[in-house]
């Protein structure tokens, strides 16, 4: 399992770093592909749980969320959401689809909101001054937290941590993840000559948020009686399983950059 995780990371990490450095359509394209796949995986979880969501509309809505900050900030997303809600209901009325339960219509909007809307903050973050460095920071803190929690949890984890949501999580692993996340932010600060204290503070908050994001997706999968979103990535599950923490930390980083100021 560990070897699979390392090999998968060896492929994914350089790809994300290169796209973040290039920015523009390269970063948008990478995030869009990942978002579409992760949204599709979420719809797969819903279908296996017995729902019949309107997935074509949901995929289009997820893409619209991503294009909003890149093309017309604050204009595409609300228009797309309004059209998706109204046109989908009109479709049910015109075709008299009484077989489609209201629950099916309602859950159709969860994947694009959870994956597409939250992922749009990564696009917005990259467009900020020093946006590439913020993406590096988000990725470093998130992945270090994941690796630290995994290594410490599997080697010395004893006390359960939110066991009803994720039975394998331990308190020791959670602490190890936070320490690793802070360490990664400090190392990145030294490497790029950034101020250490504010980045260590971000690393502390970001690692906690990353673990909450991971637990949030675990809650969703447990509700839908699934272990992984898919088997796309060896040792990791699906793309949704890899993006869960990034989605949360990306939102944190965007508002942190706005409120605390961008990096030098």
C-alpha cells in the first residue's frame, strides 16, 4: 500500500507542480479534468447507493463553476446554477418524470457544489499575486498532512479519532499529520525565502482543515456505503479521494491570501 502511494505521488506531484508553475489554461485544464473525473466518481457513488441523479447537468454545472473565476468572476456561476435548477425542473415537468424522486433531483446538485464550486477556489487562488506559490503551499501542506497522518497512524496509532466516520483514523495519526503539515510549510518558507512565522501559522490551520476535509469525504462515503470513490489511482482510490483535503485547504488559502495579504 505504501509503495503504491509513493509511486502514485511520484506521478501526480510533478504534474500538479508543473501546471501550477505554467498557470493559465494549463492549470485550468488540469483542475478541470480532475474536477470532471471526481464529480463523475461522486455520481457513481450516488448511483450505486440507489439514486438516479441528473448527472449531465451536474457535470456542466461543475465546469461552469471552474470557468467563473477564470473568465467572468461572479457572473458565470450564479447564471449556471439558476439555469441548472430551473431547466432541470422544467425538464421533469415537460416529460412528466414522476418516476424521478425529488431526492434524485436534490442530490444532483451535491457533486458539482462539493467538487466543482470548491475546486473553483484553486483557480481563483492561482490568479492572485504569487498564485503559483500559494498552490505549492496548499499542495505541500495537504500532502504532508496526509503522509504524516498515514505513517504515524499506521506505526503508532492506538486511540481512535472520529471512529464512527473513519474507523482507521487515530489521534496519534492526526497529531502526526499536523506536525508534518507545519513542517512542510516551514521547509517551503526556507526554500523560497518566505517569512517563516506566518507560513507556519498557515501550515497549522491548513493541516487541521485538511484533516477535516478528509473526514468530510469519509462521512460521505460511509453514508453511501463505499470504501473509495473509485479504483483509479493505485493505493489512493479515486481522484475524489485525493482532492477531498485539497478542496478545503484551497478555500482556506484563498481567503487567507485575501485577508492576510499575498506572499512576497
